[in-house]
C-alpha cells in the first residue's frame, strides 16, 4: 500500500479540529502575552542603554534553553505557586496544560519583539522627532503619532519571527498536557505511525506559514498605509481564531480523562481504559504523551482522572525509595504511600514492565552471557543505549552499584529505535523493557537480574483523589484487573509497533480486549 493511500490519513484528519484548535489558541495567547510585555519594555528602555542591554541579554538567555526543557520547567514551578496560593488565600489553579505552555511560549516570543522594537524606534530620523517637539507635541503624543507608526514595519518583522517561533515550539507542549499538533508527532514517533508524524509536521509548518503571511499582509498595509491590506490581514487572523473556536464550542464535556505516558504500551492501555469506560456509558477521552513526573502530578491535582503506572517507577522516582522489597510487600507499602495523597491504587493489571538490559541472542550465546553479572565482565568494551531518562533514573545507579557496570560509551535515543540499533550492531547493549514485543521481533534476549537491583514493575491502575469513591468508574475497570499477562502484553506491543492501520493504539486496544474478556 502506498503512503498516500494509507487509511491512517483519515484518522489523522479526524483529530485535526481538536489538535489544530488547541495549537492555535495556546500559540496566539502566548504571542499576545509576549507582545503585551515586550512592546512596553522596548519603549521604556529604547533610550536607556544599561537596562536595555540587561533585558536583551535575559531574553537571549531564554532562547538558549531548549524548548522542551523550558516548557517542562514551568509545570513544577506552577504546581508550587498553586499550592502556595491555596494555602494562603484558599484559591488554586491548574498547573497542567494550557497555562505552563502559554507562559513558556510567551518567554520564547520576547527576544525578536524586543530587539526589533528597540531597533525600529531608535532607527527613526532624529529630525522628525525634533519637528514633532517643534509643533508642540508632548513626548507621549510624539510616540503615538510619529514614532510608533514609523517604527511599526520593523516591529512587525519581529512579531512575524516571534509568531513562527511560537507556533513551531508549541508542538513540544504535549508532554506537559497541552493538546497541540505535537500530539501527532509524539504519538507517531512512539507507535512508528509515520503518517501521523508527517501530518503533524506539515500541519505545523502550514499553520506557521499562514500566520506569517497574514502578519506580513498587516505589515505591508502599515508600510504602505493601506487600510485594505491591514484589514484583510487582521480579518484573516480573526477568522483563523474563530475557526478554531467553533469545534471547541460544539464539543461535549470530555468526562473522564485517561492519562498516558510517552510510549506505545501506554497509548494502547489508555485507549483500552477509555473504551471500557465508554462501553459502561461513561464519557471518556485520553490525554497522551505526558512525562512521567507530569502525569503523576496531574493525577494528584485532579487534572486527569486515571492512568496506568508501574510500581517500580513510583517506588524509586516519586517516593525516592532505594530499598528493594518482595513484590507483595512493595505493593502494600506503595498503596499506603499513595493513600497519603488520597490516590487510589485500584489493582494490578497482571503483567510487569521492568527495565532490563538486552543484547542480541547470538552474541549472548557466543559470550555465555545469561545475567547482568555475566555482562559486567565485558561492559568496559561495550556501548549501551537507553531512553531519554534511563541514565538519570535511580535504577541505573542501582545497577551500577550492584554489578559495577562501566560501559565504554552511553547513548540516548528514541525507545523504539534502540531495538533496531542493538540488533544492527550500532550499540552493544540497550536498556529495554520486559513487556516489549520488539525483543522477540529482533531476536534479542533480556538478561536476568540475580541481585535484584531493579524493583518489581507491576502495571497498576491509579485513580485521582476526586475519583476515590466513584463506584461506576471502578466497576467499569474491574474486569481488567489481573487479566493481562506478560505474553499477551508483549504481543499487543508488537502489534502496536507495526506500520499499518491495524497497529494504531485504538485497533490494538480492541484486539487486547478481545483476548482478555
């Protein structure tokens, strides 16, 4: 089947009103906030060299921070502010999704607006300003009627640059809970759905070009003093905003929100949870692609209602426990710890998805490597790859301590790409996942952990504090508990790593339900 004839284009198109609408709203809100802050600052500092230099330096520093990092930093910061305002004033707000994305993107928009604003104002012929004073204008009148109109074309060029930057960077807001065109890209990369990846990239690029051209029309109108051009550009921006608001106004309440992290298994399981709720007559949607720390905070704050996590992740990352306990004891302690935050551990799904070191089966047989202890003797001559967070997680530190591991090189890469990399010899060892079907697909072997450096990683279902007493919700989810074994989950994950319409998370979730009911 050719790529153009792939039915997943239709699936991608069906998500467009939601993804595009949210992308436009957060981008324009961030740009408006950035302009509201940057333009007055440019005006105030245009004739003050020292404050102007400091301001531009700070704005330049912001640009050096990677977009994803800047977006992620705002989430815990706003969570802290929300907890303080709740304690002091009894007022709280959601630190999830729109607000952190808007604030981070607004910071990203400031540098070109500030720089072009100052350049435009300082580039005006001093004789014109003197003439304005000569006819009796005040400094404010001169600014409004002479300086700003003359500087506006240059300032508009900065605004156009800021708009393109903001629209492009907004695709990175998915991991902090803001729906955007980035949902296509993150989901597509994790499930190897290249139709989604291409669709998200093209849609984002077309949106940026459209907004840039409309702002260019406004800029041209201001430069030529053409009310028609200026009006058409402004009308185009207004029409774009209106077009993205209409679908949101007609959309029913989203009901329960099912969260998912940023890998294929989570996309499949969140679709399964959503389907079970909808089958029970409970409206539900998914919020996918969330970072590990973001998703737990979102559940605790009530921004999502439920999601599936893993006992070892919570044990080590959220509660910072380094002791390793037997599975039953660890789950009991974990349940008690979660209860202190009023989070309900409803139960286990029946399988474990733990980190594990993986190598090609042929190489393991040739070197007689069966366990991580066996691997340690060869580690200094080998390279290892892990996902984006593995080498900063406590599990990696525990493995190093337990086995004295010291590899020749460490690399980070997209999780799905790791398996192909180790199978082809690009790296020697990877930190894989025990429930991943790609282990069998690429003829790899997961090494045993005889010293139990890695804690149990049972898949567990968590409910937000506000859903603790929701009997209808719990009844709809009960049939899933204890029903998904490791073999079934591996097969589901293998199906999700395909590249056709039957490998979509929705299709695999339906297959999975058929296997376990």
